[in-house]
């Protein structure tokens, strides 16, 4: 078990469009560590760039609800279509601690993705799973829930966003300077 640090708003990797996964050889270990990290943080979904990995990969576990019995791994995901009524639902985010927002999203999503065995799937999702998929796919395209609300709403969290950015910058700087102490 290895719990990875979850990176927060302000870290540039969370603004990146993540790279496709081409090497599946060590992915199982990466995914195990991502699940450990997500459970440790009490999350229901986690995108690879939230633990500093530039990969089009995310995991979801909503087995605490009645909707799903298994956890999910989505690799090289691409949203093919979104449809159904748009609904508001309150979303939090592991990379935005202390912030939750009502986000409008369509009810259904059709996702093309690969599973760990490299097989391609095309599947329609509804309910909480659809919601979580849309949230995680946003991450992999460099987008946050704060980008999906009006400026008036976002401004209420100006201080939180500034503090998160400052802390992310500090963290990045300390990481760089640490590289000088290879003894
Ligand atoms: Zn998130």
C-alpha cells in the first residue's frame, strides 16, 4: 500500500490535458496506489493528475451507494456524447479542500475507454457514476468545478483559491530544492 500526495489547485499539472496511456505494464501498481490514496482521503473518484501523474486515467468507487457494486478504472477515456436533462448536484473535490459547489451537468454520458486489459469499451452511464465520470474527465482536461460556475459564485472562494495556489507554489519550490540533497 502506498498513499500518494493529492495535489491541490494551483499545481500546474491540474491545468494540463493529460497524456494518453500507451504503456500498460506497470499500471496495476499505479492504480492500486491511486485507490489507496483515494480511500485515505475519503474520495469517491480520483484522476491521475490529482496525484501528480500525467496520464489519462481515473478511478471511481461509489460502492457505498446502492447504485454500484464494483469500483471502476477508466483508461484513455473520451466522452463521446452527453445527453438527458441538465441537473444541479453538489460536488466537492479532493484538489479543492473546503470548497463545494452546485454544478450543472447533463444526466447521461457515453464514454469510450480502455480497461486494464487494454480492451476498448463504449458505454453509457447515468446517475452518480455519470456525474463522477464527468467530474474526473474535467480534471484530465485541466478543468475544475470552479471553472463551471459563474464569476460571482467563484469570487466567494477568492481567498481559498489564493491560499491553495500559494501552498501549491510553496510545495513545488520545496520539491525542487530537495533535489539538491541526494546523499
Ligand atoms: Zn475533483
